[in-house]
C-alpha cells in the first residue's frame, strides 16, 4: 500500500503545479463566463429556490386552511336559525 504521506505530497505538488499553470487562468475565465451567463438568464441559487419553495408551501397550506374555515362559516350560516 502507498504511504499516505506520499499521496498527500503528490496531491500538494499537483495542486501547486495547477495553481501556477495556465489551467488556473482558464478556470477563472470559465467561471467568469458562466457567472455572466447565469446572470443573463436570471437564474437563482438553490438556496434561494428552496427558501421560496418553503414560502409557497406555507402560503398554500394557509389558503387551504382559510378555505376550510370559510366553508364552515358558510355552512353554519345556512344551518342556523332564520330571522
């Protein structure tokens, strides 16, 4: 089996080489291009999407509850004594 220190040293060396190579610049440029595209398409983060999804679910539950209460009130009004 390989010595774990050797594997760590190789990983560190590869990271160092990549950090000093044109590949690093390409990665930065690609990230900038992708960020620009995402901004243009008005995309949202997963976190923002999930937060909005929770708000909508709570709103939907509240509407369902209010609809149920309105039906109960209407039923009580029609079942009650007439003036």
